[in-house]
């Protein structure tokens, strides 16, 4: 069966998830759900499968090879213009949804800083009907995010700009962000899928998190919350920074694996 042969090629090229990735690719080409592959996939044209397998064997991220990726309830278009949305970011959205729902108001104003594919912004518009502004410094990422919004029929206002120069005018109830948080010295040790394919500006921390903490105070309403995804192992440091600049109720949140991956604080 083609899945087994494709998986063998991917394994030879060091892909850890060779079998499942082969299944994803074959199911994608066949136009069936991966879970139904065994029963639904009677015929697939191998000529359509192998180019995708070879791209994956070249360690291109599966999401780019498929051209789409699931995030929360949405299927997002994905390509090399923006970071592939991660499961830990779905947990950040989970917390953002809780925060939005805890506000006793009909509409929440939220800002997603560094929106990439638009993942966080679009999920908030979808799940809580928030009035969302999303910003990014990358015009490529913004173009992809706009395509995703249009395809999904979700209304988000996208804004270009460098967060270090300031954020779009508030007041916002929530500022949420998954900023770049890989230190330059850590880049070489990353998996080829990340290091060689995802945009460098989406990965490398060049003072964005620190700037975000200060800039968010300028656009949050009093009582509004900043929620930030952090590098594993740096949550305590970021929580201390939030406290030092005057945020209240600072807390660290965990992802599903119990790792400290988000920090939040409330503007006084
Ligand atoms: C880690 S990615 C997160 C993308 C998306 N929010 C997600 O979680 O999938 C960080 C994003 O921040 C953007 N970015 C990097 N530096 C920035 C800056 N100085 N100002 C605004 N956006 C920036 C990048 O272009 C990238 O899209």
C-alpha cells in the first residue's frame, strides 16, 4: 500500500512521525478523512502523492505540504509566509476564551499581536464573537491572515506594524500574543522543519516580548488583561517582569503537558 511505502521514505529522511504524516498526505490527496483512510481510500493517483511525500522528506513542515492546518475549530490555510500554529497556542486561546467569557459585557475588544496565519485572532472572533484587531510586522503573514479571514467569513481588522513602535490604539479588554521567543543561539538546535522552513522573524526574539509588556499597558483599559505565550522555562522570568512594571494578578498557566507556557497580568 502506498502509505507504507511513503512512510518508509519519510522514515529514511528522519521524519519521526513518518507513518502518520504519510497517512495525512495520502488522505489529503484522496480527499478523505485520515481516520477513514482504510475504508474510503480505494484509489489514489500515486503521481499526486509522491511530490508531497518528497516535499515532506525534504523536512518541509506537514502543514505547508498540505497547505492547511487545524487550529481549534478552524482549518487555516498554511504556507511559508507564517508560522504553523501550535497546540500550545490552542491552550492560550482556551485561556483567552475563559477571560473573555468572564467579562460581563456583550462584546469584548481584543488585540492579537504577531498574528501570523491569524490563528488566535480568528479563533477569538469565531468562538466568542470578539471584536478583534490583529497586527503583524510581516506583510506576507498579514496577507495570509487576510486570506484565512476571507475564507472563513470571519471579521477581524488586520494592521501592519512593528510592535516595538507601539500597538494599535485601544482601549482593549484583552491583549494576547504568541511573540517570537527563540533565542538566536537556540536556532541551530531546532528541528529542520522549524529552523529551515518557518519565517525567521516569527521565531527569533529580538526584544518583542519585553516591548509587548510595556506597550500593552498603553492600550489596555484599566482591568484589561495581557496574555502571553512563553518559551518553556521562561514563564517565571516573564511573570516577574510583568509584576515589576505594575501588572496585577500575575499568573502562570500551563499547557496540556503541564509545562508553564503562558503568563498573564491585569492592568491596574
Ligand atoms: C511566533 S509567531 C506567532 C504567529 C501566530 N500568532 C501563532 O501563534 O501561530 C510570531 C509572529 O509575530 C510577528 N512579529 C515578529 N516580530 C514582530 C514585531 N516586532 N512586531 C509585530 N509583529 C512581529 C511575526 O511575523 C510572526 O507572525
